[in-house]
C-alpha cells in the first residue's frame, strides 16, 4: 500500500530544529512509511499515532482517507505528554476547519 505524506507547519518547524543527521534519518524512515512500513508505532487514540525512534524521537501523525499520512508534530520522549496534547489540538483544529468548509460530515 502506498501512502502520501503531508506535513503540517508545526511539524516543519520542529524538523528544522533537528540536526542534518537526524533529518536524514527521519527522511529515510518516512520513505519506508510511504511504502506502508511504519515500524515501531503506538496508537494513542482519537486517530493520533506516534511513530517511535530508538533514540527517543517521536513523530505524531494521523491517517486520513485515502492513504494520506498527515505529519502533525515532532518531539522527544521527554516532552511526550505535552507533544501529544499539542498534536491532538492540531487534529481538532483541522477537523473544525474542515467542518466549516463542509469537508467533514461526522
């Protein structure tokens, strides 16, 4: 299964704070995600999923039909609780915006 990836501005901001080596590792991992191999993940609820790296890095994302991965936010293990709240907030704001435009019915 092939996935398309769409980064949110918050994710892009976080990515720019990463070292070049880290960005290359993230890019390599996201290439695998595009092919349908997500690796170590955790379902957090409300459609939020955590892509976990061995060094403690996290990328929070959601999947919307059809096979679109929305990169919401990145972070580390130490700020995980705060990052999860921020990512859930991003999802809710996006849903509200889509409803106002008539894009979501539920």
